[in-house]
C-alpha cells in the first residue's frame, strides 16, 4: 500500500469511527437509564507514562452524570481542549458501567452498532501496526504527523457490550506479560530497528544505531539453545468481575472503559459494585511456584534469557 493510500485510509477509518460513536451516543441517550457508575482516575502527564504506581485515588460518579461521562469517553479519540502537559501515549481510563433499558429490537440495533464500531477499531489498528510497515518505535511519530493528537490506545479499545448480567463488581489487577520469542524473531526485530535509521530520545541516530548494534551482538552471542522471553510488568489495571447466576460462572474483564449493559426492563438491573482506591501496600499476592532463574539481556525490550 502506498503512503498516500495509507493516509487516505487512515482518515476515512477515523471519520467513520467518529460517526459511528456519535450515532451510538445518540441511541444510548434515547434509552431509559437504569443505573450507572463511572470511576474517574488521575490523568497522566507527559514523561510520567512509565512511573511505578503506588496509589490511585478514585472519584465515583453516579446516574446521568456517569452516563454522560461514559458516552463522552467512548467518543474521545483526540486530545482536545486540554493541557499540553497530558500524555497522548497513555490511554485515558474510565472504568464503570452504564445500564440502559432496551427491548429486543433496540438491543439488536445497538449490538450491531457496537460490532461495526469495534470492526473499525480493529481496522484502524491494522492500518497503523501492519499496513504501515513501520517498526513500533516509528509509529507514534507517523500517527501524530497525520492524525495529530490521536490517543491511539483509546481509539483501539473496543466497546464492551453485555446483556443483563446478575452483578458487576470492580477491582484492580497486577500481572506480567510473558511472551516466548525465538532467537530469529529478536534478531529480525533489531535489524528492522537498524534499517529504520531512527533515533529515540535522548540518543542521536548514530548513538541509537550503536546501541541497537550492541544489542544485536549480545543476542547473537547467546547459546543457540537459549530460551528468550519478554517478561514485562503491566501497570495496575481496573477490572470488572461479571457474574451470571444461570451459569454459576464469574468472568473477569479488563475495564479501561465503561461497560455498556443492556437490560430488558428494571427487573434485570444488575448489582453494581464500587471501585475502591488502589494502594500497592495493601495488595495480597497469591502463592506462585518458583520460576526458573532468568537473566535480563535487553532492558528496554524487557527481554530475558535463561542462559548467558
């Protein structure tokens, strides 16, 4: 795909996404509101995206205000009319849920609207991460050159639709992302970075190339049977626990955005819990088996090896 066609497709996709979200907003506003809770979290300033989080103060909002905040959050694809200090690399999170009354016809209509919106979100992510052909470190600059102020994580995140669960309770989750990699895949990734001929602050292009070359040599010097894996801590995240009595089953969902819940009438309104403040000092960790010792070989990629 040519760069011209790619940029045209990006704009077309974002325009369609904005229209779809606006139409969903109008549809939801027309339905009777049964219950709503939204929990606003502190916003993240530029330069603090990777700070370790010890505490998060939660502010709760109820009823129509919570619904209006939720709908505005769905539609928030760009950083507009706010401080230049706020990061566009960190997604704005607003956990919670809004429950509306919807008969069968309206429920089907909203379900289709949400499916179309989520398909556009997947299309946008594919355009940026695959069709662009750019390495991850070059995408931010490319996106903001053509879609200034786009909050990519918010644009990617799907709208989660639920049909009348019995209860929704909220909490926090801490975990690590672990991904096994082949030696060839890591070498290929580092070689792509070299060919891109781009720098990452605070290094110059020459310094960055030298750094990546050293990382490449480090990987090539490892024993051929070395096991490589990315082990990266994920920031504490708000989650929702969805309970359905008929299934006697609880499902845990990531909850960066309000869940949209459709109920036939007032008899189906779920129990809606609160999200309490996060305090790292009060987190209880479950027992985990001892893992095999690993060695950190490329810190910036969170890349570990079982051998040196």
